[in-house]
C-alpha cells in the first residue's frame, strides 16, 4: 500500500479538529446553525494554515444531512476533494476566461445528491483579469443552489470587485505552541519518541504553517530512528550546531575577534550556509533580547526547553540590551546583503569582527553631543563643499563650554527661553556641514540643496548664517527651510535657525544688471509695468523688484 504523508493523514476532518483557526471555525458553524450562510467566501492566509481544509469542512457541513443514505461515502469524497457536488478547481491551471465560462454554464444545473453545488477555487489570485470579470455577475447573484469558496495566499491580487462580493476570513499563522502540541499528538499516534527540543525546533522552523511542520517531521521519520534527537534534526536539515553558535556568541562577549573568525571557519567547514548561520545567530540573539527586556516573564515568549532558557539567561547577562539590539540590526542588514554578494563570507566576517570590537568604535552622535569633535579652522566655500572624511570619528576632547552667568533679575522670560542649547553653541559651520553631508549620502533632496549652500557662521543664539550661490533657487530654498532645520535638529540634536541670504557674488552681479538697465527705462514706464496685476503679484510672491521693461513692437496700446 502506498505511503500517505503526514500532512494528508492528519488533516482536520471537522470544525473541532481545526488548530489555530478556532474563531473562524466557530463563526462558520454558527452561520450554518442560524441559516445565515453567504453565497461566496474568501479565505486568505499563508500556506499550510488550513484554508483548503476549512473549505472542505465547511462544504461538508453544508451538504451532509441525515437523509443521505451514502453519507459516509460523500463525507470521504468531499475530504478527498473529488465529490461530484463539491468541485475543487486549481486556479493556477484553470485560470483563463474559457474555464470561467465553463464553470458558469455548469453552475445552472442542480447538485446530484446534496443540497448545494459548491465550488472551491484554490489559488484564486492566479485567475486572469478576464476570468475574474466573467465571474462577477455569477458571484453577485448565483443560483440558489450554488456556493463559492475562494482560497488565496495573495489576497491583494484578487480584484476589489470580487472581494466585495465575498465574506472574507483572514487565517492567522498558527502559533509555535499549537504546532508543537499537534506534533506531539502525531508522534504519539505514530509511536515515535522525540526530544522536546526537537519538537520545539520544528515548530519554530515551520513559521506558522502546520503543513510545513508535518513535512519536516516526515523527513525526520524517514530516518527510521528509534528516538528523534537534536543531532538527527541538525544532520537531516543541515542546521548549524547550536553549541557552535553559542561559542560564537561567547567570542563576541569576550571581544575576541580571532576566536569568532575560527568559529565561523568551523561552521563553514561543516557545510552550513551563511544564511543559515546568520538566521540561527539572530534567533539566538532574539531570545537574549527578550530575556534582557522582559526578565522573569521572558520564558513564555521563547520556544525553548527549560535548560536552554537557563543557558540563554547566562549568555544574555554578558550583554546589555542596547548592544543586543544593535547586533540583531547589523546582522539583519548583512543577511540581506550576503544573498546578492559574491563576497558574502567576507561581509559576514567583517560584521562579526565589528561586533567583537564594538567597544573600540566611537559613537559619532555621542561624540558630537559631548563636544568631542574638534573645532576646525574656517574653510573657503569650495573647501567646505568637499566630502568630509570621518569627521565624527575623530576622538579629540574639546574643553567644555563656559558656564553662562546666571540671568539678572531684569532678564525677561522671552530672553531666557531663547538661550541656545549646549549642542548648538558647540557646533561650527564645518561640523554642521560635515554632518549634513553624511546625511545627504542617503537623501538626494538634501544633497541637491547643499550643492548651492555655504554655511558661513553660527552665532551664540543658535542662528546659522547661510548663503546661496544661485539667486534663482532662493525662493524655493527659503520655502524648504523648515524641512532643512528639522533635518539639522535630527542630525545634531540642536535647535538651529537658518538665516538665508544671497551670496555677495550673486548680489554684485544682480546690482550690475540693475545699473545697466535702470538708465534705459523711464520712471513712468517702470511704474506702469509695476501696476500690472500679474507683474505686481509675481513681485510679491518672488520677493523681487522690477529691473527692466521691454516694450513689444506689435503692442496695440
């Protein structure tokens, strides 16, 4: 007799056996009991969460009645997916408009044995636009004996016109605890022993999919071992040895980059992919983060056996919470880069060395806030626009700013509130420009704006005098000053106000043009042109004055 995989043998057979989707099962059952069954349903969710099984159970509950003489045979046929009155259609292979028309033409015929003719369309998002359009009318007003159940893993691909004609149910991912409990029941039925850590690991690897969990368990059972152990799981699935991952974390805690690199070498020699190593390392760090953040309440959020949790608590004690969060974020970025890089191993090793030497890397933001950036001499505008080279990484202690004298009794509240912060007074134009240039590397809008700006000085009140070298950009830049000031506050932590002016070169050139043209037009001509509504409005909006007037030779006035 042919072997049937666990995912098919242990498929839910009724509403009571559904795992992880109890609210949906309860709603559908009550809809039948109260005779409030809709004509179309849309089941959405990721793979292996019970959409098709729920559709079959729902169809069986609708169609089976005590009057049927071959009730058991119909029950089996519906759950196998080959009943003549419950028609299952694969949307991926029957996606065209012709198949949709055939479905519509056959839907007018009454069911052969049961109350309803039920169409279950799996992967319905694969239908073409024309097929969806053909189904619109039938799905809105189907014959009384027809019901539709649509299943999809990508509901955003289903047209809104179809969704509005259905009752939508979103199937959630099944929790690791529910998956582990079901796996224990399956192992008991199969009379196979397994370590608790194996069951929990399979539940985590399934990522909320019961079918994936049963498929993984099937692979382990194929080894025909008397007892499933963590070692067998790691060998069969190619997972990194958890003890070696722990050695890597210990090397990071001891700031030993050499040992960390040796551990990576061992993992690679064992045939573990970098993606698997990084994923397991992140998962381990996640457990440490939860322990550091939640303390005694962390056990319920970590799917590990008691001994592993105790060991994880000891590891977590070697790091503070901020360091663990930083490690997770850095590794996640490396994981995405490694997948598309030809030098993935070098990138991962560099990241690990960076984490091992974390204490030796200066925090640029804290250096700036504490006045650790040295005061540099004033530079010319052309020098100022050059990209800075790790200005924030220079670790030179600057003397603290002098303590301001206490305000006199005559000081008004407004004057007291306008005093600049220490961060504002510690800044200079070069430092400010350097920080903005670093931010502009990821912000094209800021980079374009900085190309025309020169930071001249920052006074004691936190006002930055900035000149622009293109007068035509003055109005647009001035309108964007609130945005630029917010960027400066975000980067430096200081409240800086910008005093924007046109550069001396631009003003000189503009004055020369004015002098050259003012003598060519009379005062009366200039006043007449200034009184034209459109010209006057343009002068007000652009904050300009009239320089020249050219009279048209074909003017009718």
